[in-house]
C-alpha cells in the first residue's frame, strides 16, 4: 500500500542556484503570472530547470489546467495520470511511479525509439495538452512502442539524478511498460463518461485481464487503479473477472489496487485531491465517478471490514460537494443576478454554463446525502432569479431557462 506518512526525502539533483532564490516569489504569483511562467518554462530546453521552476506551482497547475506544450515525455506519461507520486512518498513495490523517475525513463525511451521519435514529434509539433484528438492519435503510436522498449528494458540514462537505487530502474520500467501496453484502452475509458462495466469476454476489460495474467503484481495493480478511476462500477467487474480467471496473482493485483485507491481516498489524496483542484465545470463529472467508486467500495463483499473508512470518505465528499455547490452558486449565479446591470446574451451564456456545472454537482451530491442543503440553495437561486426578473435585469424566458438548467425539466413551470 502507498505510504501514508511523510517520509524522509530521498536525495535528488540539487535545484539550480539561480532559481532557488525565487521559489517563494513563484508561490505568490498571480494566475496570469503562473500561466506566463508555464509558457516560459515549457520553452526551456533544460528539463531540470523546467522541473525546478514548476515544482512549487504544481498544486496551482492542477487547478488551472493550462494547455501545456505537447512534448514526447509529456505524451508518454499521459496514461499514468494519477499514478505519479513524490519520490519521498514512494516505496519499492508500490503500484505507483516516483516523479523523479519520469525524466530518466523518458530519456531512455527516446534513445530506444530511434527514428520513430521524429515521426511522433512531427505529429505533436505546435500542439498542447488541450488537443485531445492529437493525444489520442499520437499516443496510439507512442504507447505500444514505448511499452516494448521499456520491457527490454531501456538504458538507465541519468538515473543517478532520480535519487533512486539503481535496482529500482528495471522494476519501475516494467510497471510503466505494463500500463502502456493497455494505455489506449485506458485512455478511451477515461474519455468515455458513460463507460459501462464489461459483461462478457468480448469486452476490453476482460481482454485486459487475460493479458495481465503473467504480468508483475505492481504493474497490474497500476492498470487496475486506472480502471477504478475511469470506469463506473469497476469494482464488481474486476472482482468477477479476477475471480473467474483462477489466477491468485490477478486477484491480488485487484485487491492491491482497491487498497491503494481507498488509502488515497481516506487521506484526501488521489481522486479527492483532484476534485479539490478541479474547476467548477469539471467537478460534477469527476464527482460522479468518485461517488460511484465509493458506492462500489461500500458494497464490496470482500472489503466489508473497510466500510467504516468508506463511510468517512463519503462524509468528506458530501461536505466537499456541498461546499463547491454553495461557492459556485454564490459566485456564478447569485452575485451576478444581485446587481443592477441588465443580463445580456454573453452574460446569460456564462450564467447557463455555470448552472450546468452546478447541476452536475447537485446530481452527484444527492447520491451521498445532503439533499435538504441542495434544496435550500436552489430555492435561494430561484428567489434570486425571480427578483432579477422583477427588477428588469433578466427576461422571463431567460429566467425560466436558468431555473430549468439548475433544477431539471418541469421545475421552471
């Protein structure tokens, strides 16, 4: 299981002395300054300098989600989103990847790929991480090739700068290779909000399970962790398929993945931290996935001893959903409607976008409690719409549209 305590930092490459003195100033940068810093850092050719500049800004980058220049290394590790942890929290055998290992692993893959690098880099040139279509297309080329390179394994270029023991290189490379072999399937799952659990051997998850039969436990557990993050009701599906496989290794990898996800949820990391960092527009979608996962964990017959922990996480998530809904309603709806300015078409569009985001949070939050709180907040919103309409700041049609988006069809009438 992932270490949940603060561990002594492992030795890493020393930060650049030119940059060390401005780290505190970076933490106090405005949003526009952060985005400009990211732009300048992405233009830097020295990866060590780039990482040193961005290290103190990572929590804010997780919230802002700026488009980042699409480099080979960044594309390579897209399928490992959520599996990368600070080196100080990583222990050998964890189904996770220490951040300090990424740069040397990427360097080794680049060398091993040879001429293929130019083809992939030409495809991603000039694009950012906001181009999901490019990531999907280029990733389908890169990930299988990189998996085979890492299985070889790739040369340990610059590994000493990672602060990790030389013996760890092979096992980490093998775990990453296992994930990358299934990266396209995992990526498709993550993009499909309505992904359904498999019901037979012809579904991707069943095929994935069969192909993992001989894989190392850590790598398989990493794959299953990504499945848990992406697919609704994955817990019973994984249990059923692993149990039917007759493989003790697969059953153990599924249990390891479930244990680690629950550990992260319990300590407010992983999916919970991603929710805290998410923008309002994406909160509801992510919350629905986490709510589904928590329901599965609570109902998991093989995890009955952990139900108390799951209920505590559900309570935390309930509070987080209600807080984000209340905050978003106040800032995005009540405050604009409480002014004296007439709501024009662009402002109406912004209000409706905010209302859609709030509706997503409402639908997720009601599944884990707090329904009276949402009802009270929505009534406050309805009253604000009525007042804005009576004051002539909002047309009746636009007011009815807002209420319908916030509360669902039939309420506005």
